[in-house]
C-alpha cells in the first residue's frame, strides 16, 4: 500500500473507530505477550545504574579534529600561534610540516612539537602547548534548558554540571503567575551509543539524588521535552515517524494513520503503547490487526504515550520495553539534533534490532 493510500484511510478510520472507544482503558501488562487481542500488562522493574557510570573516566583527554591549541617555543615570542587540528588530524605550526596529533594527549602533542622543532632550533626547545577550545569531544543538551546547544567536554563533567552549564532548567512564567518548571523530567532521557542510559531525572533534578548523577561521555545526547506539550509519539515501522500534537481525543489506530500508516513489513499483532515516566514505564501490547477487522476495541491514547509499531514479534516483555525506549529516544534524538541545525529537516525513524 502506498503512503498516499494509507493517508487516505485517516478519515475512514476516524469515523469507524471513534465509536465506543472513549471508555476503553489502557490494559495493564504481565511478563508475556500472548497471541490474544490485547496483552495483559505490568511495568517491568527499572534497571539499576551501573556504578561505573558515577565515576569519571580515567582516560586522559585526547585531541581530535576541531580542537584549538596555543603553541609557543619559550623564549621566542615570534613563535606564539593558535592552531586548529584539521579534519586530517594534523596541525600546521610555524615552519613545521603537518604533525599528526589526532588521538594524542596534550603532553604527547607537546613532545611531538618539541621533537620536530629540535631540527630547526639550537638546543632542546621548551614548548608551551595549551588547549584553548574543544570541538572533537562534545555533548548535546537539547530541549527545555536555559541555553540548549552543543557543549565541549574538556574535563570530567557530570550530568548536573552539564545542566548548569546549559543554563539550568528553563521555567515558564505566565503573567501574574508563579514561575514553574517547563521541562517534563519524567520524559527526559540520555542517549549513549544508541541506547538509553537509565537515569531517573526526577530523582536527580527534583530530589537531589546524586546516585543518578552520571558522568557524561563524548557523543551523549540529553533531551528535555516541554511539560506543556500534549503529544503522542509514533515510532517504528510507520511511514512518517512523528510526534503528533493532541488537539482532542485520539486513538491508537488514528495515531498510526496520522503517521502515514504502517509499513508493509510491520507486525501489527504486537503494537505497543508505553505510558508514564521513562524511568518507570508501563506497557500495553495491542493486536492492532484485530482492531482493524473490528474484532477488538481501539485504545484511547493519553498525552505522552509512545506508540511502537514493530517489524517483528518479541515475546520477552522487559526486552521489548528497552527496545521501544531505545527506538523512541534515538528517533527523537536524531530528529531534534537535525532540527537544531535546520528547520527543514525531514523526520526519520531509527530501528533497533533485538532477536525475539
């Protein structure tokens, strides 16, 4: 079925499915996904943070493309210069040929420059090398922050340190009202190497629980969505993965239709809905194929719900939850990162493969 045909089904589905869905609650789950119309559900236990995440990495800072250095041969002010590590990992300083510093520590780069300068300067030169700015190791801090953006990691940095560096949580201050948080901490997440790090942002930022204060690593992506955003998120095997604003009642099948419909390879027997905080989610699995044939009622969605349309079944509920969270976070992360660069970005979905 082509995307245009799928989109043309939206009004038909809306008319068919609105009747009788108002009182259908989100099912509550168990540890299996039976082949029934709707799985019985319960929230899986939240994973514990690896204690190693709460310790700074022992690896020294290593140079990479974009890092800026200040170099001087002591005693010769004419040699003072700022250089930037190029895309090839090399620096071009004074009369030296390109020196490959990619992956070197600062002491290592200083020794390399000193040895090279020894060929042109009498005596053993003493070289000063200072890191001016970092571009090779960065973290993304996006969403409802005072100054969202991309920040460098030149030293060990905790999540609290990074949030403070980004201006702290932004607040809403309605006319004549009391200032309040504008970030939804229950839906805030940290992605590392394509997976969600199980940080409980409510415990960290609201309760001051330092057991959640992990050290960041280069490439980490933190996103804090708006508390005022009444949206549902449709990811996985749909044509146009998207966040859909709720302007009124919305059902599961309507949300899938608004995302362009399911892909031909979608597995509609086990479409999942995640509800609640990302740290303590509840999951419901619905047989959408049965709903489409009128054999089961549609499910009324709530703001913040994550709908995941899978490409294949997965009968291990806990692993299914992690799959959905990773897919959701990576999809939001990729799109929010693209929107930060250009407002003309096209939404994309990200798949995460887990063997059923």
